[in-house]
C-alpha cells in the first residue's frame, strides 16, 4: 500500500463559525466528546477512482442513502488521537503515524480500502490547523476522530465499493468525571469483547457496540469501566472497554496482557512499555488470570494497576467489582509508579520532558 499519496484539500470554511465568546464559554468545562469544532475533513473512495475529493468544510450532518451498507452490515472503523498545545505555544500530535497504520490494519481486517498514511496525516493536520482555536487551555486537548464507513447503497453482503473517510474534532477535558481519581472497574463474567480470529485487534465500531451492554452493567454497579476476560476460558484478563491494562508488582516489575489478536494494540500501551523498559523496569507481556489478580491484590504482591489509552491517558485502577464481590488494589487510591508513568507521558506530549523517540509531531 502506498504511503505517500497526497491530495489537495479544497477549503470551504464554515460560513457561520461559532463566535469566540460562545466558544470560550463552551471550552470552560468541555467534558469529553460533546463539544465539536466548526469543521471536518472528508475524502471519498470509490472502486473506479480510488481516493479523491478531499475537502475541509463546515462540520454538518451528512446525507446517507438508507441502503448505505454501513447501516446494515456495520463496515465502519475509527481512530482516536489528540492535538495538544505545548509549553512553547506550538501544537503537536502524539505518534499520529501509529494511528494511521492502525487505521490501515483496521481497514484490511474489515475488507475496506487502506487510506495511505500521508492522506491520514494530511487530513488530521489540516483540520487541526483550521480549528486550532478550539484547543482548550490547561490540560485540555483536541480529540480527533478519524473514521471511515461503507457508503454504497447496496444490500448484497459483500465489501462495499464506496467509502467516506471523515475526521471530526472535539474539545475535551478529562475522560473520567472524577478527573485524576482512581477508577473502579466492573469485571464482566457474562460478556466477552472479542474472540480469536475475530476483530478484537482492530478498531471497528462493532467491537464497541458489542461492549456496551457490559459497560452499562458496569455503570449500574457504580463502576467507571468494564474489564473483559478472554472468550474461550473466561479466565485471562484482556483489556477494558476502551483502554489497555497494566499491573505493577512489589519487585517493581510490570505486566500487561500480550497482543494475542483479541485486544487492541494500544499506542499508549506501546509507549509505556518503551519508557518503562528504558528506565530499567522489567515489563512482561504475559497472560494474567483473574484468580491471580485477586490473590496478588490480597497478598500485597500486586501494588498498583492502571488503565491506559489516548482518551484517559493513564488512570489508576483502585477497585474491582464483580458478581463474586469486590477487591481493592493497594490502598485503592493508585500508586507512585502509575503517577510517574503518567507524568512522563504527559510531559513528553506537552513538551516538558525530552522526546527521545521522536514521537511528537508538530503542526504548522
Ligand atoms: C478497546 C481499546 N483498547 C485500548 C485502547 C487504547 O489505545 P490507544 O492507546 O492507542 O488509545 C483503546 C483506545 O483507543 C480502545 O478502544
């Protein structure tokens, strides 16, 4: 797949953008995923023309034929990444090339065309540039949501011959309502997220649709997120609904479930493994059984656990609840390793810590 195709984006700025005053009001307490910017980037793909018709235009509802394949067979994939304002006032993205590549992997798995990396990055850059005023201050950021779906009106079951790629942006603050507090997770013993040979390792909408009932159950039990076990044995810890998971032990070592094909290869996960190993920590990518998690939490061998992903960055896990009761990790408030890893990662993203791996891509 070519990675260097470029297109000229036709610019049609929004005729009635939100005024600076209204925007300032919206950005005071953005929450997560409910405040949207003025524009979106779009690119079309058809079987005969390939990628074409790149635009930056007003964000507005899109018209879809009721027979559009996505509405029936769910051919849809997406990504999530953030644009940050850094200490020096510049705007930057964190490892967006990795999102572009994962988007290609998702497309391949869902029998969709692979968007060249250059076009993915171009679309994201152009949108951030035109909507830069929407990046909130303090520790807020602009959450970018590239996605693609089958737009061909056709009811036969086969890969669509037409797709629409869109990037929208949302001004965001903290992902969890409690901010930096340790989260409580619900252990789903009934529902699983992904099975071997399925789509767990890619970011398709269907994975999330299948997780929502478990997530609703988590909320009903007063939890912030759901943690899934493997589909075959209901024994091995996989990941949370939208985050990977790490464990920190009394000898300073860390463990995270391996990329077995049923969990998402998180970019935050990969970054944390790299940073922790460079500090001399042992990080094992190994299976971890739920019974072991309980036993290690009880014995004190397990000192900390945390969830990680673009949206919430790093969040300490304080407590696990399940049908069989609940248990706490450490004092239930999170610990120093989790805090240090979070500080380092955020420091690199914001420009306060040296970016030894060239992960930060400045815009403009
Ligand atoms: C199911 C799932 N696991 C893990 C992650 C973390 O991935 P990343 O660190 O690339 O955001 C996400 C978020 O994208 C996710 O949806």
